[in-house]
């Protein structure tokens, strides 16, 4: 979803006008609340506009944070860079449960799909399928992906930096899927029940890594909160005064039926924004220094460094944001669309 700053400004002006009208005629405001409660079906049909309104709130929050950071840094570039871009990106990101992954991988198997269509699937496999036990060479017994080396990371999203200025996220929503006993094998896809549930551990499963401390911290927020992450563009524009957040999303261990979703808004510079690294503290590290440094790192730090392309290999002086994002995507994902060394 594209979220345009011009539309955001119109929404702000409209909201201010509505507040004035409510002060003049408060009864009308209560009437609108009652009408809203009675028209939930209409609101669901208008879900796109609801997400757009939420996105505008998140854009406004990002701009306010940019203003605060500019004052602290003594510059005015972050806020202006956001406004110059004219548009932000909104995405609803859903992470499938381990059970979902089994279903999706099974559905991709043409032979299995053909057996399902012809109604020749045996009940034994159906029962194993419902309980997440159907074998797949790319999944472990819980449906987690296994990488080429046989080590599964148990992550919904691999370690990475965002290359935007800010990433604004809603507190995640967790959904639990259950499969009541099906009367027929072919009823498998029709009996799935999804139910919203709280986080099993009380945190978001978003985790931040601090390389200097060799420490991973879990992010815990209330359901009404927004999460704001600093991206590499903010790191570059602020000349290292703001530091990009190295993060991943871990799976909920022992909860194979739990999926996770959040609405995310990426606030980025204009595509033609030029990056200058004249004053940016990019330290070139020799291969020998890198090997010595690895010896002092714990195992998780070593694993993270293997999959992270260094900023110095992706950022060149005079590079536009479009060129930087293209090079970053290329080095993270290559031509396969999958993050390297996953």
C-alpha cells in the first residue's frame, strides 16, 4: 500500500475540522459512534481505508520522531528527507505458523494435490497432517525450515537491517489455528479454526542484537503501542549518530499452530536522495582483523555476521537511495529471493 504525504496532510486537516464540529455539536459525535457500532460489516468491506488511516497515524508518528532526532542532532535532514519522498510503504506482514508451513509445503506437492482432488488420501496421513507430523525434507518435525547445512534458525525473519529511515510497526497480533477432528479426509482445509490469542511469552518475538555487547534483547510492548526501528538510511544521514537496529523475528517455540502478523510502515528517503559518506564513520576491516574479531564473538554473533553483507560493501559515496536499496537487496537475497546463507 502506498501512503502519500499529501493524502496524510488532507487527513490531518479533515480530523481537525471534525474535532471542531464535535465541540460545536457533541451529540452528533455520539450519534456517529452508535452508527459505527452498527455497521461493522461495512467497515470490514472498507478495510483498505481503515489500514490507510492507521498508516497515516504511523507516518505522523515517524515525522514527529524525525523532528525530535533532528533537534538532538542539530540538523533538519531527517524530516525533510521523509517529506521529499512524498510516499511511504505500508505492508501487512504475516508469519505463518509451523503448522501453516506444513500445509503450504504439502499443497505445493503436485502429487499430493492430485490425491486430494481425487479423494484418495488415506485417513492415517490426514491425522498426521492435522497434528503437524507429515514429513518434508525442508522442514523439521515442527514445520520449521531447515537450511542447507541442516541447521534451522527457528526464526520467522532472519537477522537483517532495514534500509529505510524509520520502520513503524504495530504491536503484533497472534493467531492460533486448530484443526477439529475432520469427518472426511477431504474436509481438512474446511475445518481450520483461527482464533486471536495473546503472546504466549508476553513479548513480541521481535529481537534486537547489540554487537558490542554480544547480547540479544527481546522487545516487549503493550498491545496499544507502536514500535519504531531506526534503519540504515537514518544511520547514514545522521552520520552515525543514530544507529540502525539489527533485528530478527523469532518463532514461538513449542507453539506450532501460532502465527504472527503486524502492520508495518516503512518511511524512506526519496529514491533520488544522494548519500554522502564523507563524514560517515565507515571502518574498513581487513580479513585478518575480521578473523581475530570472530574468535572473540559468541556463536550467535558469528552466525549473524556470516549472513550480513557489510555496509561498506553496499554503500558508496554519491550513491542514491535507489542504488543503495538495489545493492542491499541484491546482497541480502541474490537472484533467488531468499536471504543468503539462511
